[in-house]
């Protein structure tokens, strides 16, 4: 079927400019740089190594820093199993069935990635899945850090207490969402000082509902707004959102139409772009090549490849 | 002598993107040549992006290919439904007079298009609309059976951007089943299916394609290099196979 023609690229950008003119906050704009230099996370808890086996190191231990060499950190990967493989549509794709951390480790070693942030694949509720992430991080404390995942629809009312436990006791560092966050989630993230990586499933506009109310939470929009570049318009909306809100960051996982990656890097402060892969379904060796092939200035590349996520996590990664 | 690297699927000219939602773009030949050279690509098979009718776009492709004859190999594109009744005549002229070497079918290929392709002995690139067909199997079984002398190239290992993961399985199955079906490699972001294809299929049946300039040929060729194929197999995938299909 031949689709109707759409306005060209330039016209699409103009539409966004008009939208921006209506909503841009000059106050936020003027403080962008100041905000970006601050770290958002204030994790102060002791980590309880409750699930670690005897040979494993504690969750809180981080990799020894190589002097002078900036670390490369992939901020988006999945690990663990689905509790209901194939039971529902959202549990029936390969990436919703099982995500093997060993594959991530193998690819990351080859790609020169020092550490990978992992979170659960699709489940109905996330108590067990988050515990599993914590266990994997304990097994490989130098290679993995974990984010919790929650679902506002199925876990409503319990999320704050679960999240406090997961951050303070299990050593997880942030929150991954696939459903629109409610005030319970947002207030808890604010209280804990953790970033939220929220996949709004090709609906970047949903961020507008809460961004202005939570300027101190660092948000990460995965896939630059559109997984596997399914809808290029979402890439443009995500770039526009990051221009207007300094606490919005874009992750680069699985962007197929790399011209939008180049556009984001050209138009946004490097501080708002985070390298990511979506391992093990998407190969981090190829995803990091998409950044490296751009031959960015060294400082800019270092921020994108690891400096920014380190800052968002308060250096505790 | 160093084997040639030939991109089996790139685009030049003005038109709509094949991917949805569509964009109206001008695929600049200089951009394509620049990035392809950077990627180490010696020659590119180029065709028009999506258009309502293809008589004029094909002529423009032929003209650009004449200008860059050492770098570009031209393919025609036709819509078997909208151009029905004229296809044989158009294709004969485009291949015999304008020097185009293959055809991309914009829509399910008709008997008219396939008869002409068989007569001219040219390969047919066809990517089934996955909104119409849930995977390429249904779209391909009949045509691959009915036209055993036509070589078909199924781009994107059956699923543009790997969006329909099961389509990759179907593409691999099609190649195993039909000796006249080949797969192109562009945009396969779930690389495990590319690895599966490289593991399970003869290297003679896999064609490097970049889908440039919509996709970056440097990235697409790097994805193939990650397969770490034995040198003779890599040479076939990167150029030897499409050379053979084009009788070069």
C-alpha cells in the first residue's frame, strides 16, 4: 500500500519549534548547565548481601577504577527470566522469555564496555525479578549494576516500600518502567534520588504529564523515544523534550535510523545523551560502534559512553 | 587480487522511504558514495526510493549510474499493480537500453513482472509488506515455486529493523527450502538472527546490503564483520554472490 506523503524533515522540525515556543520554560533553560553539573543520585544506604553466595562479592563493591581511563558503561540491558514464558502477548517474544547475562558479558568484553546496567524483562510483578537482578549483580559486581523494575498497574500501593527495600537493601541503583509512572512511583524516586528509565512505548508525549512536576528526578528516555526506530517522529519528539527539560536524557539503544542519533548529538548538550544497547537482544558491539564511528571530540564521547550515567548515579556505579 | 565489496541494496533519488511511517527524502548520490567509500564498499546496487510510478525515477537512476559507472550498478523499481500492462515493455527498455541490471518489486510481484524478469534473466528484490503478510513465507512460497529460474532477493533477512522476529526464522527457512531465494542483510538489529543465518545457510545465499543512505553503510558492514566469517565466505557475502547473480 502506498502511504500518503508527509511533510518533509524541515517542516516537521518547524512544527516542533511551534510546540516548543508554547511550552518552553525559560527558567529551566537558564539553569540547564548548572543542573547538569550536579549529580542526581544520593544513595546513602548500606547494601545487604542477603542473596549472595559465599564466593560472591557484596553488592556495594564497585570495579576498581583504572587510573586515567574513563569507564565505558552501557546503561540499558536486560537479564533474568520471565515467570510466565509465552503466557501472554507481552511474554511471548524472545526478549520477553529469557535474557542471559553471560551473553552480555561476552559481547561487552569484546566491545570494551566496563560495566552494564541490567534490569528485568517483562513480568507481571517484579519482586522476584528484581531479586534476580540483584543476585546477578552480586555475582559480577565489577561488570553489572542493577535497576529495579515495577508496573504501576499491577503493583500499585506497594511500590514505594518495595523500591526502598530494593535500593537500600538489594543495592539496585535506579528504576526501569514500561508503564506510565504514578505519583507513588515518582515521589519514591524523588525521595530515593534515583533516575527513572521509562520506555513509554512510542509515546514520548506522555512524559509531559509529569516532567514539570518533578524537575529533580533524572529521566532517561530509552531508544531515543522509539525502539528500533519504529517511528522516526518519536525520535524528533524526544530530542525536542530534551531541549526543553535538562533532566531528560536520551539513551541510544537500538536506534536504527542513525541520522537521528547524529541529530541528537549535534543539537543537544552531550551531557544529555547516554550510550545504551538493550543487550542481549541487541548487540552492544554494534551499538557502541554507532557512537564511535561518529568520531566525536574525546570529552564528548567520554560523557556519552559512561560519564553521564556515572554522574546520574552519583558516581556509585 | 582483493575481492570486490558490493552493496546489493542502496537508494538514490527523490521519493518516499520504504519504512513506515514514510518520509519524503532526496537520497543524495554524493552522500551515498562518500559513506560507502568510508565503509570500504567498491560498488553499490542503487535503485529509486518509493514512488507512485517508476518510469522517470528509473531513467534518473540509469543516468546517475552512467556518470558513476565504476561505482554504481542500477536496478529498476516497478509497482506491479499500478504499472500493470506496461511492465514488460518498460523493463525490456530499462535493461537492454538503459543498462539496469535487476528489478525491485514495489508490491507483490505479478506474473507480468516475473515473466519479464525470467526472460531478461535478472534478479528480483522483493520485500513483502509485513502489514499485509505477517511474515515473508506466505508471500514467497508461491512465487519461488512458480518461478524457479528467477533469483529472488529478500532484503532485511525478512524483517526490516528486526521488528517481526519470526520473519527472520521464515526467511532462513525459505532459503533452505528454495535454491532461488537469497537474503539481504541490512537493518538486522537483532544480530542473533544474522548469526543464525550465517551458521545455518550456505554463504552463497547471503548478500550484503546496506539500505543506504537511509541506514549507515559503515554500521551495516561492521555488523557483517562481527560475524567473523572465514575469508572465502566473507568475500562471497560481501560481493561475490551479487556479482554472480548479475552475471558479472
